[in-house]
C-alpha cells in the first residue's frame, strides 16, 4: 500500500510540473507554445470596429433585374406597320346608298429598321396583297413605304421609306443564342399598343436547314408579327413571325421567330436582286433523334447526317430519288455534322450544279446525283 501511495504522489507531482511548464512556455516570447498577444489585440480591435458599423442590407442593382437599357437601346428601331388595299364603302347619304373607293386595312404588324437608308424588315404575311403600306415611327412620324421585295418561304419582306429613320437596330448573331437565354419581344400587339415589350426565354432552337427558327414563350399576339426579338443586350436576334396554338381563343401557344442570320441573308439578297435567289432542293428534315437513331441504327455516330422526313413534288430531291427516312451523310464529299453545316454547303452551291450526295437507306449506303436549280417563284 505504501508503494502505491508513493506512486500516486509521484504521478501527481509530474502532472503538476507539466502544467507549470506549459504555463511558463505559454508566456515566454518566441517559444513554440507562446500566445501571440499582438494578433489577439488586432482581432479584438477589428471586432470592435465591425460592431460599431451600422447594419448593411444587401442591395440589388437595377441592371440585375431590369432590362430597361436593352429595351431603350432597340425600342426606337421597332415600328408599327399597317397594310391597305382598295375597297368600296357604301355609306348612307340623304337616305340613299352611296358608293366610294377607300383604303381598307387588311393587316397590322410591326417592323424593324435595318439600316440608316430607310430599309425596314417585317413579315411578308403582314403586307401580302396590299397596295399601300404605312409606317408609324416611335417618334410619332408616319410615312408610306415601298415594298422592295419579299421571301415568302421565310415570311420576310423588305420595305423602304424616303425619310431619315430613327435609331437603327443593332443586330446580334444566331450562333450566340442558346436555349434558356432571356429574350424580349417588341411590337404593336393588336395594332394598338406600340412598342409593347414581353419577356420570356428561348424555349428551343430549330435548325431545320430550310426554316431555321427560334421558339420562345415571350408573349406574341396579332400585330407583333414582324417585330423584334431581342436579347438582354438589346440586340435583335430574330424577327417574330408565327404563333402555333391549339387553343380556340389563341390565348396559349408557342411563338416563333426567324433567326437573324437568315434575315440578314434574305435582306442582302433582296437589296441586291429585288428577290431571293436561292438553290432549291425540296426537302424537310433535321437531326435524327436519339430514339430514331436507336431504331434505325444507321451505322454512323449520333448527330451525323441530315434526316429526311419529306420531299416536295417535282423538286430536285424527288428527281434525285431521295425519300422519307433517308439519312444524308455526305454532301459533295463533305461529312454532314449538323443541319447548319448542310445549309452552309447547300447555300454556297451554284445554281444548276450537280452534286453527289451519300445517303443511308434502311441501313445500306447509297450514292445519288442531285441537280440543284432555283426555286420557282410561287
């Protein structure tokens, strides 16, 4: 028992000595265990400074949640368009029916000022079959416009006025647009509410080689046709053109805009030739879906080729022997990696030239000769 008592006494003494040594090292400057009193003082001073500051509330800048700058940048370049044709009115005069020739409004829409020389782009269906087109500018001026030319396939028409125009639209690039991008539609819905703005996103990008369009949920109504679809920077990235709806009242639907790169091509062709001079192939199609790729198993990687889902009667495609469910893999020796690339090659081909195309039909590769020609004017 005496031995155990002595052992306990020694252990207590050793522990007490260790604690004392630790305390000494804690207060000795420059020792490995010394406490940095200056850092502690600095930390305490910083705490006191922050405690004396008034509480701050996080602020949200205007630019984060307002698109006023973008709208202001492009809004003045959007105009109202009204189309007229001659018609007869028979008002009552002194109890007798009269007869007079008047201008009847047959279409209302919107337009975008494309350059400083007075050229304006709108939808063809807004001005089709009209004999007179009136433009109302955002600064209040009104002027009749001349129809320079149109492209019925893409529903684009070019007008011209002979007065200085207000702000010219800044044009973006279709290749910069991504699904999910914020966009705004500017136009004159119902021909009444000029420069109205609606907000949405790019719901889908349709890169059909013949009719490339942007799908958006930004609200578009009668009178918005031909107006601007702009991005958050205020750049015009599309021309509002169509609305698809299964709703009898046309209140709910999917809205489409012609991609701005296509509009630029059409505009340049009309200014140069008065019409669009283009090759004609006469197919509809696009990228084969993953489900379709698995089902058809064409023997090429997913995304390669242009899937044909329709041909026009009497078209070069039909004459060459193209058919539904064909997959065009090569055009003039070049691998088709996307509908956009096919369109680029196709549009660069001189009218009347013969082109060899390679296709896959029911799993078998084939070669066809395609002779392009200009699309007949409808």
